[in-house]
């Protein structure tokens, strides 16, 4: 079939919206009509050329929601008409990782997904016979896309695509890091570095589980109002104060949990070292540029602080994403306020401009 998609031909250039050829689903695969997709910082990271796994030409986008149109041979868990959210972290429920209780990093299709290919090593997208690569197994910047069955979460039909697409990455990454990975306890003092599309979701996750102080840090003062709306109790701008000193004062000795949601190795160190001696845990969510390294004095760990990371919020997509859609529909989390801009696919480059200028939290493309 033919469909419309935004193509990333090479790093550092705007996306080109064109008609592409899409082959139908093979065995174990599903054809999905994408109804809406968010534009995430990670799409911009790959487009910039800083992503060591980034390959071109490709159809980016990994934060979508849509409807199943057709299923390939052997697909049993989905049928045409089902509403779905694509998963860049799949859940096969069979591999060693899926069967291990401590990780959500299903590895069953990791190698081909990282190469921009379907599990059989080929692409379903092409233009004039030249293959175009998939991206993070999702390629939601295409109106139609093909995914493996194990990379689709089936969700309820009464939720708006243009809101729940954000659960495909940002919401789950932030809220999940609090709930599934850190397992923040009620009454905890939480510090969040970076109040963008991920950090604000960490804040609302912390509020949902009953955190005590929720301290937000950002160099952009415009983020304070949004942070407070989501439950932030204190705001610190590193340009105006010594954040480490201020955190120690506000928390009586350090954070129970800190979350780095920027991707900056200097703030990663601060996030660890602002944790309480003896028990504070720091969770890295931000993705640093290729080749960057983190450092601290090992005595920080010897004296009880814990340094760890979180991918896709520790969520097992097919199991947890439908639950997060329920949390949204039940009013436990707010997505609507975070979607600051919506636009058609033809305007997708504007979404990247708004992100780079710090003017949007989330832009959503409506097909
Ligand atoms: P964003 O650009 O929306 O937000 C980043 C925020 O950090 C902005 O508000 C910015 O003003 C602030 N900031 C920048 N430098 C700062 C500094 N030195 N001190 C304080 N604040 C600073 O980005 P996002 O979409 O929220 O993504 C955040 C990070 O999370 C990115 O690195 C992204 O790639 C990563 N990410 C990780 C996962 C995962 O599963 N681990 C998933 C999605 C995104
Ligand atoms: O299993 O090695 C692996 C890959 C896991 C991918 C997790 C991605 C998390 C960070 C990337 C940002 C996603 C938007
Ligand atoms: Zn698996
Ligand atoms: Zn993302």
C-alpha cells in the first residue's frame, strides 16, 4: 500500500513528508493505522546525529497510538479494529529477560530493531524500490506502519489517540520510573532534575504515590508553573542558587530518591550526590551523548547511596501500558495539560523547532 510519512534522509536536516510504499504484515506482524504520535526528545537526538545507533534514511517516531488494520499469519492476541500503542521496548513473555523479575528489557528482537529492520532482517518501507529503515521498531511518523505482535499493547477503545499516544514513551518513562523501578514509598522526599516531557511525568508519578517534598530543578523558569501544577512543592533554578545546599536544607540531609531527566553527566553527578547518606537512590533516565561518562567519588556509594537507571519506566509494555491508560481515564494522571501543541504531519518540523526553543512540553501530530 501507499502511505504518507516523514522521512529522515540524513542527520541534521529537516524531515521530508512524502508518499512511501508499505508492504503488508508477514507472519507474526501487524499493520497499524497510526492516528496520533508525539514528538519526543529522543527523535530529535537521533535526527541530530548524536545517537550512535542512528541510521538513515529512516522513518522516526516512537510515541504513537492507532488501530489494527490487518494481522499476519499466526497472530493471536490482536485483530482488526483493536486499539494499540506501539512499544519500542517489546514484551515477548518468553525470553530470559521477560522471564526475569528484575528487568523490562525484552531482548527477543533487539538486534534487528537496533538495525532499523523487522525481525526477519528486512524493511517493510520503501520508495521507488529503495528500502527505508524502521526506527525503534515503531516508525510512528508514518500514517501506517508494521510492527511485530509482541511490540503492541492492546488498549481500551474509549481513550483519545491524541492523548494516549504520549503513554507510548514520555508518560510511561516518567511515571513508571517512580512506580515500577524506584518504587518510591509514600512520604519520600524526591528531587527531579529537568522539568521537560519526562521530568514532569516523574513529578506526577511522585505525587500519585504520596511523596512528601517534590523538588524540581530547571534552568528554565517557565517550567515552575507546570511543575507546581503536577505536584512539585519547591522549585530551584541552578542559575539563582546553590542547588546542592538548597536540597540539603529542604530535605534535612538529602533526597530519598532523585531522578535525572536531562541527559547531562554533570547533573547526573549532582543527582547522585544530593541523595541522603545511607539510603538515597538516584535514577538516571536522561540519555547522554555518545561517548560521555559519569563520575563520582566511590565513597558516595560506599556510604549507602545507590546509582541506577531506568528505561521505558521499567514498564512491561503489553502488561503495564493498558494499566497506565486506565490511570489516565480514571483521572489518576493528567496528560492533557502536557500536550501543549497539536499539528498535522505536514508541519512536523515545527514540532522540532518548538522543542528546541523550549516552548513545548509535548507536540502531537494528528493524522
Ligand atoms: P526535554 O528537553 O523536554 O526536557 C529537558 C529539561 O531539562 C528542559 O526543561 C531543560 O530546560 C532542562 N535542562 C537542560 N539543561 C539543564 C541543566 N543543566 N540543569 C537543569 N535543567 C536543565 O527532554 P525530555 O523529553 O524530558 O527528555 C529528557 C531526557 O530523557 C532526554 O535525555 C531523553 O533522551 C531521555 N529519555 C529517556 C528515556 C528512558 O527510557 N530512559 C525515555 C525517553 C526519553
Ligand atoms: O535492550 O539494549 C536494550 C535497549 C533498550 C532500549 C531502552 C531505551 C531507553 C532509552 C532511549 C530513549 C527512548 C525514547
Ligand atoms: Zn522477551
Ligand atoms: Zn521518547
